[in-house]
């Protein structure tokens, strides 16, 4: 369970990590991704469509079609995936859901959450798929 990302975003990160461990030149269908991650194919298809629109992944139809990374693994940060699927709102909105939460009118968690949010954003922006490849192989293999 997560407190920051939507289920769509969690799946998107996992799916892109899965694609990052494929052999160079290989593609995976949404069925293969769904099977590997043990999630419904329809959910995978929707998430993959959004990631294709943003250029994070590449999609091809036909007999030799499927999904692959749209860029080099070193060019895709976790933040790229998060922003593509959940947008900036997760870094801008109030953690407690109060409208108008700001430095001038803070919620009870504003200052503490702000520190966590900045740390999380920095971590997500510095970690690329290339950095996470080996750990991803082990994790996805254990699903």
C-alpha cells in the first residue's frame, strides 16, 4: 500500500521497470506485462496507452508488435513516470486534502509533509531505469 501514488502510477512504474529488463530489441505485449506483474490486462493496457502518449514507452501493432521503452533507460527517471500518470498534483496538493493549503494558510502537516515531498521528488528525479535494472530483475522475477 502506498500513500503517495495512485494504483495506476504504481502499475506504470512496475510496467516500465519490467520493460527495462527485457533484452535489447525485445517487446512485450500487454498480456505478457499483465501476467508478469499479476494484474488485469485491461488495467495494463490503459496505463501503457498513457505512457505511450508521453513517449516513455513505444508501442507497435502487428505480429511483431508490443511495448518497449521509448527512450534509453538512463533517460527515464521515476519522476518522469510519476508525472506522466499522476501529474504534478501529488507534489502540489495538501496531504490532508485541505483546499487552499499553503505557506500562508498551512494545514497541520504542511511543514513536515513539505520536507517529505521534496525528498521524494529529489529521489524520484535522480533514480533512472538504468540505475534500477538489476534490482528490478530480482524483484520482478520473485512475483
